[in-house]
């Protein structure tokens, strides 16, 4: 998406907390009508899925399954993200 294009966010966007850690889940539509999934941790590191989803609900199922099966730590990056 270009900077001039505003993201069409899904109403399914949310925060998820597990073990005292929080991630922000953003699900948004691309120009082809598919849904993209990106997660931000408390340090503003992001994890984006390469593949698009047919629906925003499919994207939500994916992030919920990831957290359930792998734990939230797999989505938490380093505290120091290169900022001095």
C-alpha cells in the first residue's frame, strides 16, 4: 500500500494479552479485496504475514491459532529496535 492510501481496517482488529505481554493485531484490506495481517508488539516491532487471507475472520483465526499453539513470545521482538 502506498503512503497516500488509507488502510481499510477490519472491525476485528484488537489487542491480545497473554502472560502479561500485549500485541496489537491489525487486519486490513488490500487493493484486491484480500485481507492482510500484521501484528505489533509493545516495542512497536511488527510481524506481517506474507500471504493474504480471503476474509478478515480467516486472518483473526490465524493469529489466534498462532498465539494458542506457539505462544505470544513468538510475536515479541527485541526491546531495542535500533533506536538510540
